[in-house]
C-alpha cells in the first residue's frame, strides 16, 4: 500500500515538473526581450526595495526578479550588464522650459558671474563679434551673488553699446535690464505707464532706468525679431541632449507662448521628438493665452503620442522674489513700500481657471508669494477640476500654516524646486523677514501634511541637473562643501523622498503613476543609471555621481564616458 502511494506521489511530481517546464518553454516562445542585471536596481515602489534583474519587452517592464528566474522564463535576445552601477526609474523634471534651457546653452550665460566687472567684460567681448544693430541678450544675472549687488542702469549698458539693443534677463526670468536702444525700439519713455501685472522702474525724474519687471518685459520682447524655425529646432535639440546627458528621461515644459505662438512651437516639439533620433517624454503646459489656439487646431488635453502629452493650462498669479514681484500678504521686509505684484486680480484669475474647466483641463499656476497661493486656492475651490484630474501649484515657496491646511483638502500637486533653497538663502530671509519664514520652503512639512509633491528645476532659472535639486532637498545647503551653512534643517528630506520627487512624484503630477516612475511590472522601461548608489553614499557626494546611461523606451539615449 505504501509503495503504491509513493509511486503515485512520484508520478504526480514528475507530471507537475514536466508541466512547469512546458509552461516555461511556452513563455520563452512568446516573450522575447531585454535583460537588465548585475546592478543595484531600485524600484522606488518602497524605500530600499531592490530587484536583481529586469526583463523588458516592447518598451515595457514585463517582469522583475532574480536573473536566473528571468533567464529561465523568458527568451533574452539582448542584455545589459550594469556592472555594479545603480539603476533607478527614469528621472523626470516636473517643471522646466526646454527651449529656454536650450537658449541659455547658446546665449551669453551670466548665471555664474560673481562681480559686476565680470558681466561688463563679458558684454564687451560679445559686442566685439556682433553686427551693428544685432540684439545682445544675456541670461541669468543675479544681483544677490554680486559683491556690490548691482542692478545695472541703462546708461551703464549704453556705455558698452548704444547701437546694439541689449537685454539682460534676471535669473528668475521675471525681470530684465535693457539699454536705451532697446527702450527706444519698444517705445518706452517718460510717458509710458505700467502695464497690468508689470512695473517700468523709473528714477526720481520719471525716466525709465531700463529695469523692467514681469509683464513690462513683454514691451521689449515684443520688438525682438522672431527666431527662425531652424533656430527653434536646433535649440530644442541641444536642450534635450543636455537633459539626457544629465539622466533625465523627460520633462514637463512650458514654452508654448514665447516663440511665435502655439502652432509654431508645438510643431517644433513634434518634429524633434519623433521617437527615432530623439526619445524623451514631454508633458507640455499650455499658456492660457494660447489655449484657445490649441483647441482651434483640434488638440485636447491628454497624450498626443508616446513622447508628447498636452498638459495643464499654465497661468501666473505673481512674479518672483528677486524683483520683489512675488505677491505677499505683508510688505517686503527690505522694501516696506511694496508687497509684490498680482499678475491677475483674484476675479481675473478665477475667470482663467473657469476657462480651463470649460476646456476640461486642469490648471498649473505659478505661485511664489503666500497671497498668490491664496488666490490660486480660492480660484480652485470655486472652480474645481473635473473628476480624475489634478491641478498643480508651481513653486509654493512662501506659505502660511493655515494656507497649507486649507490647500491639502484639494486635488492638488505641489510642484517644488528644491534647488531654490541653495540659491535663495540667505538673502531671502532679509527679503521676507525672519518672522515670516516659518512655513517657507517647507518641503518636509508639505510631505508630512499629505501633499503629493513633484520635483523640478525651473531651468533655465536653475541648472537642469536633478542631482543638484536632490542634494539641496536633502542637505538644505548652498553647496556640497563641508563648511557650507544649512538652512531650516527640520525641512530636509530623506534621499528616498528627494529622489521620489523626480520619479514617482513627477509621474503622479500628470496622472501617469500607473505606468511611470517605478521599476515594476507594467511600467515603461525608462531608467537612469548612475555610477554610485545615491542611497548609500555621503549626502555631499550625491552631486558627484556620474550618469552611466539614460534609457528611454528601453533605448540607450545617452551613454557616459567612465
């Protein structure tokens, strides 16, 4: 009896084993793809979770697990040995200006200059090779990093050139300095009044100084000759190549209202992001001034193809802290005569939000000051998004505790730029006032309150390198040097939280959390590979990590030289 039972048991086990082998062979016949293995592969599904290997078919993750299991289960036709390097879900910048970043790469870059003399010398060199009448445009000056904190007067630029119109854009892109030639071409003079949402700074005699804030910039920008289509393509290509070099597989970009209108700019994105030479996941925010043009052309909110999504309606509630145009609920500590600038009044902002809802679109509102944040919250409360959509408030730097508690009840994403901590401190304390800083740049508080946050650079305002943002979020420091001071350390994020901003956070911001942002079954095969494990190195070493590979759609779009 026992021998018969053992015989039957062994027979059943043989059948089960043979069936299992047949199933494996069936899978091997049907699933053909790429194996990624031999590295620290972080899923970002849970903190610290790693897998040994990843199998990809047709640009999607089919399975994760041990290398042996995957080799036995699937037919591997291509494989990548990570050689001990660390792989993460592809990093995505949740807020940048792709064409603007490309322009910064090609124009005169003033962002790293630390003295007025250095800026003047650079402009003089630029004039030497410029043609008469050619526009001279410099990007990224920041008076807070100059020893004398100089904001140039137009006469100082006139001394460099009175024949070439000149425009220097502040790092925040909410202010410019121009020379007299540029003012003349824009017909700005003693009698010109401030446009709505902008300021023409004048001296005590009423003469323009050349310093233009927020919408006043457009008076000059409108007379700059339109760039060519080839310029746009070249600039966008350069920008995306740089993003890929730095480990970014995608970005949420706002460019649609600055280069000749929606159609012209949108066509540039479609031409460059063709899925062949260039693979890069792009979500395009649509400026409220061109959203009607977009719909007239037959485009609607949502994915256009694998590379381009049409995103939220972008609008500005206020300006920036650098030019004191961020809208505060109190006077500026270092300029008590102003509380900032409302780009739109509260009723106007509500009308814009209502317009977006009529198009069945979410909104993405630029808010830096606490009163601007309040305006945006009130507008969204009155006109909430349709079911399933999420709005986003971009920057959310200067806040009040009661505003945070109010906003968390809404279907909102907070789109933060951690790198602002590194560049705004310590001067922002003087500008806002120590007593008003408690709920400012409060990334940890926002996460603890339950907000979903995404991480961006606002490039070209800040460097597009995501590691700089991660480092700033984790250390709250200006630089990785040991003696660099840290600001509001209670608001520092863990490395996992900071990396999540650029992976799961960016995916959630556009409703793509079920297919992007993690290395798990069913997600897109977009990966960023670094030469070191970001979770197990000194925090100040994060900025030294080198990109080994940037992979989009299971295609290596950048490979570093190591």
